[in-house]
């Protein structure tokens, strides 16, 4: 039986997933990292946790996160980021620009690929590095 909390897909299997499929996975991975980060800070009621999570996971915030993250990425990681960034999305929320949305989709695709590869240590390393530098 597959352990869906600890994935271990090969690069070939991950590469077979569409760009937006990777972003779909990465969207939830990024959100769970943000929720975990906020809960670990403590002292917030559920309403505040929700508002802070929404602020962190919106496309504009993810785009800023991606900008900080880019210098830390390997060539393989950059390739996944670019795949997501260049994905053809059909709609962009009114609250963001197409450029921000593209960066956010790139970030999500990268996080999706890392998660599916079972590289949770690397996910934590990248997330922590940006959050310690300057929280989004």
C-alpha cells in the first residue's frame, strides 16, 4: 500500500504529471507548511490563524516567496519552477497580476514535485530559509 503522507515517486513519474497537476499538489503542500508555521508560533485563535494563512497563500505572497527562493534552487528545482511558471492557466484572480500568478504557480509546481519525490527535508529547508529571512 502506498503511504500518501510520504511519497517517493521517481523523476520519470513526476515528469509525467502535468504542470498544473504539480501546482495542484504544491498548493496544498505550501498551505500545510504555512498552517504548521503559524500554529507553531502559538497564541492565535482560529480566526486569526485563518486570516494569516490566507494572507500567506495568496498568489501575491507566494510570488514574493518565490522571488526570495530562486537564488537557493538547484537546476533541477528551477526546471520544475519554470514548468509551473510557464503553465497555461485559464484564469487569473482579480486580486493578482498575471506575472504574480505565474510565479505562484511556479512555486506550487516546485513544491509539488519536491513533495512527490519524498524530499520533505528540502521542502522544510527552503521554507525555513525564507521564513527566517523575512516572513511573508
